[in-house]
């Protein structure tokens, strides 16, 4: 069940803003999100407009069930949607959630968009919702994602072997990372300094 602090909200930064995902976003997401490389390590690849509509519908159904709070990532300078992200695996009784399901168009990667999106999500989680533990996970073989999580301040906690099964049937080893509420002040300062340098 969602709480008032987990209702859809827009989170705005300098480079991007995170807007609540809506059914009408499927077409815009399909225009920018059908690159095969984006979905290579995802459990269910999105390869067509219909796949993207199913992805959006499934995500919104998960939101209605209280399992996630999804966002589209919008570029501030021109209002163009460049990706998506979400809070997921939400356990408010334990003050824990995961940030995941993130993808960005190839041209938006390494642009500062991901760093600011993660900053906005972390800030809202720790400072507004009152979360104690934010989890990130990625496939063991996804070195780019692992490095990105470490750069934002995630602490690697271990590998869950054969933790998930992809749609293809392939077993996926997942690496877990976390940032705790006591880590947040230092992580926040580091992220703010990094964003200032890249501005």
C-alpha cells in the first residue's frame, strides 16, 4: 500500500526532472527507448512500440499494487523524455526501498542526467519519505552499471548468485549495493560537488 509520502510527485533538478509515469508516455518512450543495447541486460527486452506499451502498462499495474513508484526522466532544457526510473521493492515498514529500472537514451548516458536523477531520488527518499536504506542491484556482468552505482556512493554488499531468471531463461547473478541514512550527508555532499563540476 502506498503512503502519502509515496504518492506520485515531480522531482526537479537543473539538468532533468522526474515526472510520474503515465500511460500516455508510452509513445514518447518508444521513440527514444527501442535501442537494443538498452535492454540487453534487462529481464524483459523492449523491442517494439507494443513492447513499450506493455512495459508501461505493467509498470503502472505494479504502482497500483504499491510495489513501485515510476518516473520518466525529462530533459529540462527542451522537455524531451530521455528515459525512465523508479522506486521499487518498497518496504515502508522497514524504511527500505530500491532505486532501479533505470534506463537512459545512449546520448544521455554520461551526460550528468543519471547522476542528477539518482540524487533527486535519494534526496526524496531520505529527506522526505524517511527511508533508512536505499538498495541498488545490477547484473554481475554489467560493469558500467556497477561503476555508476559506486560513483554515486553505493556500498557493494555482495553477489546473489542465480538470483533472477531473464525472459530468455538465462540465470542472472546480481550484485547488491546500498546507501544508508547515515551515509546520506557525505553522499549528498559528494554528489552536489560532482554536479557543480559538470555544470
